[in-house]
């Protein structure tokens, strides 16, 4: 019998004793392990050997992104900067895993000195060539540590990285004195995650880490940060693409399959094209849409309703 716990190590507490882990959830092609020492949940390296993010998005997705409305994306990211401004109203900002670059673009418009890196080729090319942003296509761990940043951000990045502790350690070196680290990750102890368990749509082979409030706090404190705030985040864009779209497709095709199965049948380009339908509207409609979006987002966050969390931590050591 193969040992699914081979080379296993908890990135939160450092536990590497095979006997101190157990299987918490089992899916079709992987299992989620739980550390008995600190209760951190993650996918063991055994299942992660073939995962790569270098071609995470292809040209069809890039073309769909180009057809979208950047005004809506910028307005959406202003919500994130509203939170950041409570801790840093200006300064050098480094976005780790910059994606398509709209968060950086928004920061640039708001007066931040932005820089980012992105490993996936198509998002990098779009951010570099279409948006003209200062973004590089390099390995994070090879970044020059003589550069420091007042703000480091990771939006839906840390859950993808096998050695999250090494990432936070590197961030600490790149953060300036009294700098802040802002992270958004799926929240395993959210109401939605606890309700759906192994059927939670955020649980997939590309998401290795499943942080809760206690485990993300422990990880950050271990590496010299103090958590300033943790707030729930309900990404309405993701809800449209990963909940409404598969539901409508199932209904139209009269398929008797689960939400998870329906999601597997939809590619990233199709999701982006569907979201574009909401954004390619007259400006007066878009302004009403964003007003409703922001009201709903802030209300859900106020009542801790969401399946992701935003963590703001300050460098203290």
C-alpha cells in the first residue's frame, strides 16, 4: 500500500511525524490530511506532484478578459484598498501572484508605488503588455531581498502553495519595518465550508492549504507578524462564475449531476465570458450594479458571512 503521508510536513506547526496526521476528507483523486498537533488541513505532497501553475490560464481566457469591462474590475478592487488604507495610505506595494493585474492597476491609480510578479504566462503578458504594469515573470524565491515593500498582498494565492511557511518567511524579509501583509484565502472554518465539508466548491487539488482563523494566525505569528484583523470575504464574482453559471447549465441541460461535477464541465474561458455579460452594460446600469455589489459585500462581511477571509498582519519583529 502506498504511503499517502510520505514527505508530509505541517507548514503551520512544523509537525512531520507520519503518525500525527489523519485523513479528514476523501475526494475522487486526493485526500485532505489534518495535523493532530495544530488541526491544520492540507493536501499531502503525495497528491500534488503533477500540479503546475505556469500555464494556469490559456489564451482563450486572456481573450475573454480583454473583452471584459475594466471599470467594474477597478471598482471591485477599490473595496480592497479601502481596507488597506486603514493601515497604509501610501507606499510601495508588492502584489505576489498579480494575476491579470487589475488590483495593481487600481493601486497605481490610487497613488501607490506598485510592483508585482506572476508565474502564469498569459496573465503576466496581459498585465505587462495590455495594462503596461511593472510586473515580472519570475520565481518569488529568487527575488532580490534588498528590495523592501510597505505592503505585500496575496489575493487567493497562499492556498495554492505547498510550502506556505517558506512564502511567509520570504515575505517577512521583503516587508519593510512596520510593513503589512494582506492575504485572502479560502476559510475552512467558515459556515459554508463546515456545511458542505468535502463537497465544498473551494476544495480541489489545486488548493493545497485550508486555513482557518487559528491556523493562519499561528503561521503568521510564527514568522514575526501580528494579526491586525481578519474579516470574512464573499467574492460575488466567484459566486456568479462558480455557483450561478453551473446551476443554470445544469438546469438548461436537465442534468442530474452535483454542483461539483457541473463545475468540472466548465472551463475558465467560459466562466470569464459569462461574467462579461454582467459587465458589458451601459454605464448607468454598471453604477447601479456596483452600488448593489458593494452594499451586499459589506453587509455579508459585517455579519461574517463568506467562504474566504482577508487577513491583515503587521511586521513586528
